[in-house]
C-alpha cells in the first residue's frame, strides 16, 4: 500500500518541481506558482493517506479526496487537475496532459531551464534560455564551460550544491578544481 502512495506522492513532487523550475515565460510562472503551492499540500496529504490508492480502492478514496480542499480546488481545471492525475496513477496509467512530467521532460528547453534553476546559482529562466539559444544543452555542460561562458555564479553554485554526505560520491581534487 505504502509503495503505491509513495509512487503517487513522488510523481506529484516531481510535477511540482517541473512546474516550479521548468517554466519558460512569466505567464507560466504566474499560472503555475499557485498550483505548485497547492500541489505541495496534496503531496503531504498523499504521503499520510491511510489507504493504498489502487484501482480497487479508487471509487471510495476518490470521494474522500474530493473533500480535501487542495485536491478539489485544483480539480476545476480543464485537464481535470490534481484528482485526474491521482486517478491515472492509482490505475497505473500514464498521466496524459500537456503539462505532465513526461511532456515537460521531453522538451529540451524546459529540461535545460529546470536543470539550471535547480543549481540555485542565481541564474533565472531568461539567462538559462539565452544560454540554451547559445548552444548550451545541460547543467553539466554549463558548469564545465562556465569559465568560457563567463558565468562565475555557476562555479560557486556548483560547489555550494555539490553532493555531500556518506551517500554522495567523492569528487576528486581535479574535479573540484575544474568546477572552481
């Protein structure tokens, strides 16, 4: 049971991340900012939902979920909103909507903008799009070419957010110097 709900909440978390960091215009930022806030509350709710969200339990659980404000509020959209996403995942179907994780991940520009914004190095959407138009295709490429591109914030950001802790792979001295 927990596996299914973890999968649903994991997908919703990924979706919130894409909606927060993968927008390409100011209009999209406005459109998705409220949805991201609501979705984060839904993620918390699904994590503690007492019943596994499956095809069999869906009719009963859907009624309960509809009564949850943040789920119901987002379900008024033309795509069916959050409830439609949860239903697709409960039935183990692909989420079919123009702003799904799969759709946005397949868009090279969105994927690049998101990866750059996740570096949290001070580069915003516009700067990331300019770099993309200039031929940079990944956050890794951006970090490795930061000297050439003249983007000092990336070097600092890459070091600041480099993986740490026992599960992180150790960077060699040379790798660290390359980034710095």
